[in-house]
């Protein structure tokens, strides 16, 4: 979205791609649809970008950024084969995203699963299918989800149906959410809670609250209160951290590793670097709210960051990022969801109608635009100017 924002402004100002080159650096020319990695067939949750880049005159360099030298205005990019290249920049937009946070719980790294990245989600999916080759047991049929936040709830409500497809409709599936919080979905507040709790009961999802996971081994987990749960599958979903590339920038960061940015998403006064998405802590309104690590905020942040990076180069005024409207749509199983509006999570839609909204979000809204210049530029303008 940042590259499209820059490309759109370049086109508006009649500047040629030779005069202002826009280059995206990433391991592959595709967008991983991370909000859908809790679903079945995660290997399909990618969208190709090569045709879109070609339609909007965006260059692509394959590899991963390893170092940022802000003094020299260069980045070092390492390819899959280990070779490296140094790329100069006039303006840099850091959109490196985030990774799941793995605390030092004994056994978590060895025996736990996650799905914040595509490879993790594919590994989990393969593990779930491999369970069908094991004899039925409590451990095989039980899934423990660490974290009762947004991602944990979507996993927990998706898993019963997903496992029964693999193990058989009569399999005695048990799903347990574990969280140190007093309630599920603690960040959403009290209004959505009764509906969420009712959906968990209807799906047979158990909760263990006010307690954490103390240790994992190949046969189960032990909770902080001493309870032992036999399981072959532990899905960790509690917490995210910004890309460690933010540590290389001369800027203050928050406890999630996000760079604290100025209103136009510039990293610091006079800097040539802008940060966006999960790498930026950006104030979203005049009430003191900040963008969260979500696709909803990342799209709009990207549109502003790319526009502003190009505007800065073209001696145009930059725009202050704002996103006063905040909504959530939480998936709660095969035929249910809940849609809320505002930072206090006022419930607007529930049940099947909310599920229709979630389906449209997951299958339409969060995907890149068509590989056609006009459509792409309209999409980025929409992301920058239209609230939900």
C-alpha cells in the first residue's frame, strides 16, 4: 500500500518512473494475507503482486533487508542464496511488519505452534492433518490455545470444525483457551463479552482464565496452577512484536518495538525514513488513541506513508495520518461473528450477518487491488480517505 501511495502521487504530478523510482524489497513478490492464517489451507493465503507492480511502475528487488544505515541512506539486502546487495535510498518506508512474541516458557519453542507467519501456519496445518495417522487419544484430540485475544479466539472457534474434518465428525474434540486475563477478549471491553462467551459455550470451547501456561512437553502442558492437560497441539497466539529492524533506527520505540513517529509518519525530525504498519506507533485521532497492529490500520498507514515519502521528495506538503474510526469483526466459528465500532467496542452486528461482513473483509477488502493502474490508484485513495 505504501508503494502504491507513492506511485499514485508520482502519477498525479506527472513525474516519470525514471525521475522517481519506487522499489519494493521483500522475500517474494506476494502479499501474505496474515489475517486469514487461522483458516484452513493457509498455503493459499497469498496474493501475487508482480502484475500490480508492473501496472503501476513499481520496481521489485527480491530479498530481505538485513541492515539499515540511516547515516549513509542505504539498506543491505540479503537474497535467499546468501548473496547481499547494498541499495541507496532518498526516502525509506519501513513496512517490515511484526512477528509473534515467544516468551521463555519451557518447551514452548520446541513443542508449540504459531501462525503469525505463512510458514508457521503451513507447519501447523500439516501437523493437524498428521494427527489423523495417530490412534485416538485425549492428547491427539485436544488443542490448547495460548491467548484469549483476537487471534486466539479466531483459532479456538475455527479448530473444532477443522479438526472434525480431519479426524472424523464423531471425534471427541476438546479445545481449551488459556489466558492470564480475567476475561476473554480483554481488549474489547465488556459489551461484546457475553456474546463471545456464549459462542464459546455453543462450540464446546473451554477456558482457563487467570492462569498461564507454565511448561510444555511432547505430551501436554502444565498450567501455572498445577493443572495438567494432555495435548499434542498447543497454538501460541499471545502477543506480537514489531520487526527487529526498528532497533536499527535512531528513534524512540514503545514496548512492542514500534517506532514512535511524527504525525506524517516520519521517524524523527528531518529524517528520510517513514515507518508504517506494525513498525509504527502512530496517533490515530485527537483523543489520544493509537493505531494497533491490525490490517485495518496497516492499510491506511501504508497509504499515508507512501504518499508522504514521495511528497517529501517532490517538495509537496506531507499529510498528517488520521484514522478516527475503529471497528473490529471477530470470527466466531462456521456461521457466527461479531462486529463492533469504536474504541469502546459498541456491538453493531452479530451472528450470521456479522459473518457475512467478516467473509467480505477476509475475501475482498484485505486483498490487493486489481493489476490495473486506475483501479489501484482508486484503491489507495480509498484507503487514505474513507473510514468504515
